[in-house]
């Protein structure tokens, strides 16, 4: 073997090859982003400096970073667990919308509960809605082989419209004020702030807990084993006695729950009310987060932190260098692009449509 | 005789393996030249190079005295070389004509001229006596006819030299005879044929000369006349090979498996099983012979809970397990060695440990409530690797990295661990080299002497005849006939496999009871 | 008489609304018949919407269309490179394009037009035309007689693409590559080249759809204006069993759902809130797909990268 092959083999064995590739993907994305900034007559140095300073340079910045990281962890976990079962959950954005709706409703409608009951209950209501929103595409896939990319995306639009309807004039959740938003939730429903003089809230702990839970689920439980087996080879999983359709639905339900939790946490911790499009595209970032995180809960945590920093830093970037916050989306897309470049044949995700995807038990 | 093809010093490397190592091959004009070697010896690679699908790392190809460079099959076709692949290169949803003209289409302006093409197909078909219906869709045609169309495809492109890659794998003995006739006819018309196979008998029957490959190198080239199976086997493997496995005397017990009048459909909704009934007793090995596609796959799937039966019963140890979930079959002592080890038998990206858990994930000691105890699984893995001598750097490596033989060993180990009373083995030695095949046969015999019942499904007739106590032949989803292995001949089985009848058909219930 | 006129107007509206979906569907058909799934048609179309507006702003609407087609081709080229040459997972590669496409225009809008953020100013659009004889026909006239040229192009493309796919040499080879690339390879068809052509032509079609949306139907760019039409095109393709004619039918159904919902809103006929009615096209898409259980068969090698070895 040549030296290059030897090095590659060594890295592969220690598992750090994928890590290096992920880091490389981020680097390339930032470089490509810089090129794009230059082409659009911006100064990348100023832009990235603002980005860094905005994310970590001040107490307020760190708070904002934590704040953005929270829904990204949860969304990333949602996408991760779906991918592990061979499913593409493109519906996190819609699940966030419905999770927020449920949490907001429980937050302002239910009175007389102490905080330590009200908050979990409100989160639960949000999760309940999004579990259904996740289970539907799961069921459609398991029973009818309908590809979840299309069904989750269609459900996104329907969810956005539900949110919009709820807080529009004449809608059931509209606050009797001038804004197209729900009433503010009760103080008992608000997630406590954890860093004074910032907006960072206790949701981060919920997110971290979920990282541990998902890790344990995937690698130490029977359900996790079955999920991974179905994701890698549903034909063999079936042979091994695993009920593939049931696991598809279950995984999408769990994924939907995590997505909805992201939305619920956002409403209860940041906005304190429901309004349309309260998520600035967290559901899409979640996809990049999961892929960058190598579909592992801990990787997801780290890459969520990266994207959270990007998001929070982009506010300062906008103020100082006059670059739209959408730059984050551009970098997000670039990261996925570069990851795709380094993963021939899809890496750990063996799916396509109709032919060999997570529910193909026949051919 | 002039050489029509010379391959000199051909070397081809793939990551981690040298498939062809300085191979020299000379083919005479108008001969049938056999290329013999085990699975993985490098025969197909060599021919793929000749056909332009691969480019050699070193070496030269000389066709009719001219040095050639093939960048793609187009170039090889232009020089008169045609290839019929082991796995057909026919597009199922296209018609015969569309498949034949693809890449060499006739056009009228911008549009395809299918009418003229169909005429040409009929012309060609008449000229060579290879009947084919131009408008038929490939997926509706039986396998034997599909192969004929592959040959027509090569002839359509004026192939003078034909490479046939393991063509007999999917044919009944009678169809193999017909193929031999076609080959002789082509030779008579001046064509040259290179015939790739791993079956010794075929070399001796049809070939003029033979080249034996082993581990990517040429062992020798000789005239086929005067060779014996044993000498060929020795050249192929490098040592003396046990051509027939030792089979101890049988001791039968009561029926473990009773299949009653089973009906089932295949993936396309067409009838696949049309009233199958059979029995297997403890200590008995029943072989299911038949050309692939006559319901064997569906039968195995119904017997392991992977396919719904429309009607009929499957009784294991007296218990009705019809249409139960695969886990129920495992729980009732049914082991399954699946035909396609990469698709059904293993999860290639899982580690060996995780693969050993497959089917055991809900059982103690591995399952404890919702938890899965990987530590216990590792203990199992270490034990199994040692017991069956599975060659692997560690138990944590992905199953993908193991060789075919070791992968099959892992599957066997796992299934035997279930202590099944009934073992259903489907194509257990497909794609394995001689050493691994020997091993599998020995293991099956061992299970049989320990009193297990075995249902063996295989498309290798010699394997069935070697190992079975009783042989059942399947044809078009029915049991066409059942024969005592001791009395079975290839002619008899071949006849049954093609849908014929034999005079004295033995009753289906129960084996021949030993005194 | 009112209702009659209303229905004809609604049919005309249906055609207009369906047109971007038709382009997306046809583009998807070309790509997938070659065996490459491209869910990035949505993002491609969105970017094309934007570049068409830029073209119309600086030069003319027709230049905008050309630029949009080039944009579509470029995005498709990237997807083809990742899918065919690098052989990465095709859904992931397309998702990169979709996410990227959402962010990029918003980045550039403020640079070209100071003070604008998510919405561009109004730019010259491609004017509608009136077909001389047809416009005077009863029934057909009000529906087909007065439309944007890109609508007519879309309708004409349906039989054209059908002919190309099923009656030409190119079509046979493209379909072969989508069904059984190895078989095609062994008879000398260049699998990679065919797939590239399929994907890129699909992207160009998506580009045309984007141009129509922003400077044929509307006359400006607004953020995320495709609203899932690219995905509906994908669904239409599945509904149409990967054939142009069937896809057209599905697009018309989706277009009708949208037109109906808009008419119902203004007429206030149904007691359902207008916001909820907006979901109608998406629900229709789900229903259309559900109705096809098991009957719609993709090309056999769809979505699977082809490895020579």
C-alpha cells in the first residue's frame, strides 16, 4: 500500500476519517462562503470577524449562541434518528411549527398550574401534535410506500398554514391585539432564563438531556438496534424477525416528537407566544447539522453548536457588515454540498426512492 | 491454426487484490476454449478486459494479429467480440427488439425505425435457428429464452468471437444440451467461443482446449481431450479435492416439517406456489432441485415467515405456523440460511457482533427489558468465531470486510446457535470457493447426524445429489416429482426439472424407512 | 352565465398556475428516466426565478428567460456531478441545492437594489400573447387563447418530450440507462454522459419554469416564491408514471386545486378560513400520491449510482 493508502486506512480504523472529513467540509464551506462574499462586494474578513465576535465575543453573544443551539440540537437529533432508520425527515420545520402551536396554546390557555407542572405539560402538548405530524409520513411510507421526502414537505406547508390560520384575524388562537399572534403565555409556562442579561434559557438542558437519551436509545436498547438494522438493511432486518413497517412509523413518530420539542422549546423559552414563521429555518439547518454530525448524537451536538454560533453571529454580521442573515442558509447548503462531495455512495445512509429505501421488502 | 485472440501479460489490480497477474491466453480461430477456475479466480475480470469493460493495468491484447486498445465495449464489438454475461444484460421492461438494437439502433430521420429492426430480428432468428418473438417483453420470457436473446444480441452486432460467462447456471440439464448444440452450430459456422465455467464436467463435454486460472494466474493451457475431472480439479484448486462428500448412513425420525397444499404469489402478484406439499423428518436432508424461478425462493420465504401464503398449511413439530412472523419461526426451532447472504443474511455495515445479534435481539440473555446487552453479544461473538474458525481481524469490524466464505460461516454459526430442529438452507454455497463449499457441506452433514432436519434448496444439481436423502423437484410452483437420492440420476432429475414425468413417482409422505 | 364565465376563467387560471409545476414535472421526468433523482428542482426553480428577474432588470425579459435556463442547467450540472461522478446520495446532494437556493437570492437582492430585502422591485415581464384564431373559438378561446408564451411552450413540450423519450434513439438510450445501466454500458452506451444530459436538460426545464413564475406569471422576485411547486412537480411525475402526458394531467389537477382555492376565497363560498384553503394543493398532492399505491413504477435503476466495477 502506498503511504496515502496507509494513512487513509489508519484514519478509517480509528474512526477519525469521518471526523476529519466533516471538519474539512466546514472549512471548505467557509472558504466558499468567503468567495461568495467577495463576489457580492463584501469583505469576508470583516464579515467572519463579526460572525465570531457576535457568537462568542460577549456575554450576550454567548447567550444568543446557546439560544440558537437549543432548537438545532433537537432538530438535528430528529433528523439523525430518522436517517438512522433510512428515512429522510424533511418535515422538521413543520413539526417545529406545530410543536410551537401546541406549547403556546397550553401556555396561555391552561391556568392555575405551578411552573414545574405547567412547563412540562405545555411541552408535552406541543410534542403530541408533532408526534402525529411525524407519524403520518411514517405510516404513509410503511403502508403505501409513499416517499417521505414529498409527504413531509407537503405536511410542512400544511403546518405553516395551520399556524397562520390560528393566529390570523378570526383565528382561534389570535390575541385580541393588533398583531397576528397568540396571547402571551403565562409566567408559569415560561422557561427560566439561565444566564443573566441574555436570552439563554433552560431549554438547553432539555436539549442536552435529549442528546443523552437518543444516544442511549440508539446504542443500548433493543429499539435502537432495530432502528439501525432497518436503516442499513431492511431485508435482513425482516429476516431477523424485526417488524419493519412498525419501526418506520415509530422512528418517524420519535423524530416528529423531537422536532416538535424544538418548536415548543422555542416558544416557551424565547418568544413566549405563537406567531407565523417563528422559526428562521431551523428545520433546514437541522438537516445540515445531522449530516455534519455524522448521524451521531454527540456529533449532532457539536455541529448544532457550530450552526448556532453561525446564526447568532449573523445578527452582528448583519449590523456591522450589512450581510443578510440568509448567509447562514448559504453556508448551510455549502456544508451539505461539501459533505456530499466526501461521501461517495451516500456513506451511512442507504436510501433512494421506491427502490431500495427503508421500506423496500420485496425486490 | 492461427490465433484469433492473444492476451499477453495481462495484469489487473483492484484495491486490495490482484485479479489478473501476468496472464497469457491464446485462443485459436474456430475453437471452443474453456476458461476454468473457482469463484474469484479472475476469469470474468479477464474477459471483461477482453470485452472492453475494464482496462488492463499492464499487458496487450492482439486480435487477428493486430494490437488493439479497447476503451469501451463499443471498440470490442467493432472488432467482432461479443459477450453473454452471467447476469443477463437485458432490460426487463424493453422488448426483444429494443434490447437487441440498443447501442446500434436503426433510425429514419430522428425517429427510431423499429419496423425494420423487427424484420432484422426475425431474419437473424431464422438464420441461426434461435427462435425469438421481436415484440415480447424480456420480463415475460423464460430464462432459457432470455439467454438465447443475449446470444442473438451478440450475433446482431456481427460477433465472430463469443464469450459466454457461466451460461449454464440458470439452465436445466436439457437446456444445457441445447446450448451445447447452439455452440457446436456456431463453431461449425466459423465462430470462436470462449466458455467460462467453474464446472468440470462442462469443460470435458464441450471444450476443445482449456485454460485453468487460479488466484489470478494461469495454471496451464491444455487440450481438453484426455483430461479427467480429478486432474482438472487439482489444477483448479492446487490440491486433491474431495469431489463427493462423505455421507453417513441416515437414521430418520418423525416428520418435523409438514407442508400442506401451499399456494402463494410472487412479488409481481403472479402465482408462484401452486399447491406444494412435502415433509421433512428429523435426521433427513431433503433436497429441493429445480431451475431458479420455479417457486423455490417463494417456498423458502413462506417456510420462514417472510411471505404470505394464500392458502395451505405449514406445520412445524405439529404446530401451525402458517403466516406467522419470522420471529415465531425462530422461536419454534426453525433456522434459515438465506440464499442471498448480502441482502438477507447479513447487515454488511454492522459489526460481526451486531450481526450475530440478528434474530436474537429480543431473547435473553441479550435482551433485558428495553436494554440490549452488547457485552453478552460480544461473548457470543468470540465463542462463535472460535468454534467455526471465522477469519476476521476482530469481532468489531463491519461484516462487509469479511470474505464470502467467512461471511457464510458467520451466518451458519448464528443459525446453528439457534439449535434449530429444522434448518432451511437456500443456496448455501453460492459464490463460495471449493474450500468454503466443502466446509459448508461438512457442517450440513454434521447437523444431519445430530438429528436435525434439513431442507436444502440449491440450483447446483451435483450438490443436491451429493447431500440429499430424498430429492424433490420443483417446476412451475409444484412438486413435479420426488425421488430417492440413491436412485436419482441426472437424466431423471433433468426431466422433472423441465416439467416432464417419470414413470415410477414415489409417494411424497415420508422417506424410505431404514430397516 | 356568471358561473360559466367563472369556470372558464378558472380553467384559464388553472393553466397558468399549473405551468411552473409542468416545467418542474417534465424536468423531473428527464432526470429520473435517466436514473437520477433530483429533488433539487425546487431550489433550482427558485434560483431561476431570481436570475430571471435580474436578467429582466438589466436587459430584457427574454434575456431573463435565457439566464434562468442557464441557471437551471448550472445547478443541475452540480447535482449531476455529485450524483453521477462522485456517486453521493442523490437526496442529500439535492437538499444542499435547496437550502443554498433559499439563502442566496436574499443575500444578493439588497446589493442589486438598495433598500430591498426579500422582495425585488417590479421588473418588465414577458407579455402575454393572444393567439389569433384560437382566441375567438368558443370555450377553447377564453381558456387557451390569451396566455403567456411560456404556457404554450410548456404545453407543446409535453408531446415533444414524449416523442423524444419513446421514439428517438436518444430516448431509448436514456431510458435504458435509467432501467439497467450496466446492460446499456455493455453495449457501448455512455452511462455517465446520458445521465448528465438527462439531469441538465431537466434543470433547464426547471429554469424555464422559474422564469415563467417570476417574470411571466408575476413580475418580481419574492423570497421562497416557488412555495413547493418543485416538489409538486415531483409528485406529478410519480402520478404520471414517469410519462409526460400523465404528469401533465397531475399538474392540471394541482393547478386546479390552487385556482379553485383562490376563487373560493374571493367568492367566500365555503365556510373554511382562507388560510386553511391555501393548503388545498398540498393536500391534493398527498391524495394523488396515495391513490397510486403500487401502481406507479419508477425506472428500475432510479436513484442508484452506477459503479463500473
